[in-house]
C-alpha cells in the first residue's frame, strides 16, 4: 500500500518553516521586492531559528535533511516569497558539491565556517557563453605546485556578492575541455576576485545574481573537491538533488497565489453574488487546485526516488522541476486574471508571485533543457 502521509518529523518541519514564513517572510516580502537587495535580516534570523542549511549533516551543525524533508521546507519558503526562499535554498545549492565530493576535513572546515559566521555560499557554474551547455565552460584552474590559479568569468551567480566562498567549476586542462572540469572552494576575500553589481531583474528581487571575474586567483590545492576531472559529474549530481527544491518552491508560490485568488473571489461580489460562484471563475480555481496537487505529488515522488536510491531519480528530478515550475507560472498568471485589476496592482502580492514564478522556469537548467534530460532518460 502506498502511504502519502508525512511522518511526525516531517510535520514538525512543515509547521516550523510555515511559522517562520508567516512571521518573518510574508510581512517583509514586498519590502525586499521593492528594495531589490539580499534579505540579510531574515537570513540571520533563519540561522537563529535553525532554518538554514537543512541538508548539512547534524555533526557539522546542520539539520541532516534528506531530499523529502528539504522539499517540504522549500514549499513553505516558496509560499512566502521565492526570492527570499531562493536566497536560503541557493546556499544549499552551493554546499551540495561539498556534500557529494568533499572529504570530512573539508566539510568540517567549510560547513563549520559558514555556520559560525551565519553566512552563505554561491554556486558558480554558469558563464556568458556556457549556461545550459556546461561543456562550453572556459574558466580555468591551472595547477602550480601546491596551488591552483583560477581565471575566468561567471555570470548569473546567485548569492555571488554576499557569499563568503564560491563553489567554482573550472577546467584544469583546457585542451581536454569538459573532461577536465573540476570543482573548487574559492573564498571571496582573495585578491583577484571582481564581483559586478547585481543584476536588475523582473522578479525574485530579494535574490541577488552577479557577474564574477576571476583574475589570477590563487587557492590551495586542498580546496579541490573530489578528484580532478570529476566536476561535470558533481555538477549533474548536484542538480539531481536541488531541482526538486526548485519544484517545491514553485509549488509553494503557486499555492499562495491560489489561496489569495480563492479568498479574493469569494469576497468579490458582482451581479449580486461572489464571482467564485460563476462557472468561469469556479473552473479556473478548480484547475489551479488540481494542478498544484499534481505538481506537489510529482515533486514528492522525485524526492522519494532520490532518498531511496531509485535509478529514476535523475529523470524524476528533471520532471518535477519542469512540471512544477510550468504549473507555477500558469497558476500565478491565472490568479492575476481571476483578480482582475486588483491582481495586476501592487496592492496584492499575486503580481509579484507571477513575476517570481518565471525565473523558476529558467535557472538550474531551463525547462527546454529539462525536456532534453527527460527525453534522453526515457530513450535509454
């Protein structure tokens, strides 16, 4: 028998993150959307309340979440504000290569530092000419004795300007191309790192993305994660874990938009009755509720597959990100439509939710790339 009920631990996670979201994220989401700056105040409180770094092992100061636990937490953050939520979850993205490939000494050092300083990290993979095409990366890390020297240009790096270290993917042998791609931890206080002002965006404005230029940046060889040339595998395995988080954020955002539209249409009286009583609006709400439920189930299935070691985990992770983010865009757009002028105005948050939803279809691999991943998986 299949059981979709949450465990006591998972219900506690859900309640904890929902409470944090109601108290600290929702009251501040419009402020940070207007300011378009990283929500340090909320991140520091997230540290104080043990909200940050869910997947980091307990022995290093984290919560020891598996992917299902993380998905439950991310949905609640997404229901408050994806921009603030991704500022928290992008830290997990940057730390996942350490979970996958770092030795215990490296984990103790870097996890310990980030928790002690109540800070964040950044995942540096994308470049001006290498987004979906990871094989197009040009950044190099050339070994010189007991050091690597990094030169290159990264772009659209979430948390770039606020991170204390970057997880950087670079080529150790340009002639070998992607076969030499390797992951490194690069502290941001080193000489030669130039971080451009953060990108001005349509949505998710509380999350900051930067261009970063590395010029002769020297790091100790001990900052290499795993074996040389294993970077591509580390990057892909990272996405297998974190794309489910993007899906969960999308579900949370869609849920919040649906609930806002449902309550608004129940109280909006036209022609002597609430507009939710009209079939045109009632059917819209029915579709929205059904789509959210389906998106959550595919997300949970992907999380379960990863946690239980299923061979389908990579495919399902891509499916969850694809489906949930597309549904997130559709539901938030329908919420704006159902609420008419009020939905389009900044007085209500649904227009922000619609703007925020769009980016989930783009980062961690566009949804067109997810279809490539899925099609290759089903044709094997």
